[in-house]
């Protein structure tokens, strides 16, 4: 295994996950506010699942998104 290549590919994947996830969350919040479904001062429970079939890895991360 090439440790440097491995680390770079993991970092690249995690960067994609972070950027895409943030964009999707921001768009969902903006839409919910525009539609009047939320006020913009709520907090939401959040869960992310990381799954890598070839490694039989499944990790769930729980957190909280706070708008204010």
C-alpha cells in the first residue's frame, strides 16, 4: 500500500463529502425558509452514514445542525 496515495485519496473523498453535504444542507434550509416550513432559528438532529462495502465498514455519525 502506498500510504501517501491512500491518505490523499481519503482526504479528497472527505472533502467532496463535506462540500456536497454543506451545499445540500444550505439549499434545504433556504428552501424550507422560503416555503415557510421553518423560521430559521431551529435546531435539527442530523445523521450521516459512511459505508465502504469492500471493507465491510458502516459508521453512523450523529450530530446537530443549529440555525441560530
